[in-house]
């Protein structure tokens, strides 16, 4: 799996993407929303989204026929307050 980082700017949230080396059309996308302890400002804090969830599985190796997207919520907010922005983010990354 290939790991890429994207910072906020054109994107609503900074995020990490894992995808297979060989991409194909219509691959499923999984969005992982982290817990409160992984919030951050992107930059050096973006690594926090790799602590739990799919990242642990992906770091053990192997290829999966899907794209994993892990946005990072701001430390001043929480996901329940970001529902409209999450929807817009998903529309932008798909």
C-alpha cells in the first residue's frame, strides 16, 4: 500500500490516504474518522491518524483492493460538529 499525506488548503481537512500500487476504476473508498485523541492541525500532528484502526492493519503489509482515507479533525472541534463539512470532504475526494 502507498501512503500519501494531504494538508488543508484546498481540502477541508488534512488527511492521509492509503491506496494499492495498482489502482483500478471504481475502487471502494473507506473513510475512517478517528477518536478525540487523534485530533490535530495536520503538519507533524497528521501522524496521529495512523495510531488506530485501519492504519495498524495497513502497516503490517499486504494489498487491499480499496482506498483508505483518514481525515484529521481540528483540535478545536469534533466530528459530530463537522457533519456538513465531512459530507463536502467526501464529495471532494471521491
